[in-house]
C-alpha cells in the first residue's frame, strides 16, 4: 500500500513538472496593434547560445577589429542606447533586443563588414561605447550603480532573443516613434516583415 501511494505521488509530480519544462522554452512577448488585437512574438531560449559567445567588432573610428565577449559587448551597447536611469525592466528589454539584433546581423549579414560581425556605428548597426568612456560621462556618485544595473539587465536575460515562427527577427528599434511606427517598406522600401508593422505606440490624453 505504501509503495502504491509513493508511486502515485511520483506520477502526480511528473504531471506537473513535464508541462513546466516544455512551456519554459518560450516566453511570450505581446505587442498591441492598432486594431487592439494582440500579435505574439516569442523570447527564445532554445537556440545554441554557445555559438555566439564571442563576436568580432569593427571600430569605425580606426577600422580595427576587436574580438569581444558577446555579453560584455551588449553591456556597452545597452549603456549607449538607453539611459541607465530608466527602469530595470526597460534595460532588460533593450538587452534582449540588442542581443537579437546582433545575432540576426551575424547570421543574415555575415559579409557586410568583411572579417567583422558588426560595427560600433549607430548609423549602420547599433550604438556602442567603451566602459571607460561611459563611466566618464556619468556623475561619480552614480557610476557604480548605473553600470551594475546594466550588467544585471544583460545577465538576467542571458541567451534570450526574440523570434517569429522559430526564426530570429531583425530587431530594429528606435528612440522615439512619434506615437506610431511605420511598416518596414515605408522606411526602406522592398519587402515587409510580418512583425514590423505599423502600430500605435503612445496615446494622447484627452483634454
């Protein structure tokens, strides 16, 4: 009788554990479109992150190529792309998008910069600033706090990228959309991405 009870408990435990294992593969990122319907992208943790532990970064000021750890590179990108004073959740979102953009660029545009994977110019790829220069621009009393906050944002999302139908997306981002985004073809011409559509990003308050 005792063995039967133990067996039943084990079965019940597995019934709860198995769905958790399989559902944690993806986390859902919800985007509200203009017509109020919800489009779903997914934050993917299932790809082989070990393939991208280091990248080759082109420094455009002197055309040198530096091999850097991906997560250290992302700290430099996040610190250049978003104020460290913002909420930690905003910094985490920026880290995921920057990681997604980086890996998409490596996979899809692998000959754009010759021997390098990506460059440090925001007009071409995404912004980047060295840790030393970033710290120098912050007031001394917040330097350690801000840098640790950025490191936390990158490390707490380690390995996470945004995918659409199982493929890493071209995670283009901007500082201000003016309240509404534009479809990709309206900006660059050519074809559209199903996940880069015109959506309302801010609402004006009624007077």
